[in-house]
């Protein structure tokens, strides 16, 4: 069982993880199992990736040392109730459901000896450029946490944190793609407003975002330092920057992240 991994849920995030694991050769196709009740989706997953597909989870719990719960939070309780008789301390259980604390899984499984890792990934995982924060309960060893981190490193970058930090992860990187998409949309619309054809505005805006992030990551410079490099005295950039500062642009982004963190905490209590 040590070289096997199973997925309960064959949706987009589960597919992204499977794609990353196969591409990295961390697991072979023959050692990846997926439980997906929708036959059309299950057939797609098995034919596309050559993995093992099942309608229900018993074969997965019997054959897989590591099990990833890749279902929506609303149905997690049902999944745990159906799985509790098959779970044992030998399983490393990893959940990617947003907002649910580790205590939810312990209560749902009705035992305190399970090894549970909670992960907050984000949608860029679909193109293997995700950002994931993860934490584990006291039954999870450091080696097992590193194992979970390695899995999520195959779809981007992953960091290990204490569970208290997971709401901040949700607000920053979990919801973060939506902020970036909104900013990208605004840049594109601004280009169109100034007379550029939509395809041209999209090309220029998206390449600017991509290039700017790459420059940030590869230069090692602080964002303020790179911004200063673009900002000439009396030029166009400082005029635009003045508008952003006057509008409280940074404060708006910080408030948006804070609002998402607050909502994450509220959902975790429900």
C-alpha cells in the first residue's frame, strides 16, 4: 500500500493533482485510484490517465495508503460517514475542502487516531502553478507532512503551517486568483476604453501580468524597488500611481483579503 494513492472525487482539482503526480512520476498510473460516482466523469478519468476508477470507496481504502478527499465541503460529512468503517490509523488522509477544520474530520470519522492533513490549494493548480498551504493533526509525523507537501509541490508550490494560519491562507492564496482575475479584467477593459482592440488589450495586459510576476520571482527584488524602476520623474507611471494611491488601492486589496479571512473563520464554525 505504501506506493498507492487514492482520490475520493474526480473533479477538476483532483484531476490537476493526478496529472501532476503522473507527470512527476511520483506515482505510477497503476497505483492511482479514483472514486467518482458519475460514470461519464469516471470513464473520462480512467481513459485519459490510465488510472483505476471505482464507483464506491471500499477498494480505495483497502488498497491505498494515502487518500485525498477531493469533494466539496457540503458533501464531506456524507463521505466521512460512508468511509468511517474502512478508515484505520495506517491511512494518511488529506483533504482539500475549503473551510473545514481538522476537528470536523475527527468528529466525522468518530475516532481520534486518524492521520489527517488539511490543505488549502487554489485554482492555478489546474495549470500546475498552484499555491497550497497545509497542516496536520498530532497523529501526522513530520515525514508524513513532508510527503503531503511533496504531493502538492507537483502542482505548484506548497508550504507547511499551523492550522491557525489556514484562514489567512484561504484569504490570500485560496481566494487570491479571483483578485488577480478582477485586476486583469480591469486592465483589459482600460485598454479597450483607450481605443485598443480587445485581442490586443488582452495580449498586452496578460503578458504584462505574466512578465511582472516572473520578474518579481526571478529578480529577488522587493515589489517597491521594481516599481521604482518603472517610475520616472514627471512621467506616465507616477501619474497613474498617484491615482492608485489616492484611491487607496493597496488598502482595498488588504481589506479584501481580510474580508475573505473573516468569512473563512465564519464558515469554519458552522
